[in-house]
């Protein structure tokens, strides 16, 4: 009787684990790494030729811009200020 109960508990645990994995989308294939999305968020200053800048929140996913959201008002720097960043692309 004790062996049957242990076997039944083991089967229930395995089935419960399989159900949780199925519902959460966990896979054991090599393709699961390829399916992961590369998403990140950062802030960036965008400036024009008159040294007027605004900070924006940039959301990227798989190398594409999802959104640009302003997080500050425009700021004007004096004429001697130089933007030393060489970043041209967002994502």
C-alpha cells in the first residue's frame, strides 16, 4: 500500500509540473533561445543645431524603436557646448 501511495504521489507531481510548464510556456527546445525578444529601455538626449535638447525615454525591441516618450522640457545650452556623443541610431 505504501509503495502504491508513493507512486501515485510521484505521478501527481510529474503531471502537476508538466501542467505548470505547459501553462507558463516553458520549452526544452533549442528554439526557445531564438524566440527570446531583446527588449530594453534607456534615456537619451536629442539635440538640434541650436543646442536645444530634450531627454526622451527610448523603448527598443529586437533592434526597432517601440516608443519615444519625452521626459523633460527643452533645455538650451550655450554656444560653447559641444555634444560629444557619436550615437546616431536609437536601437
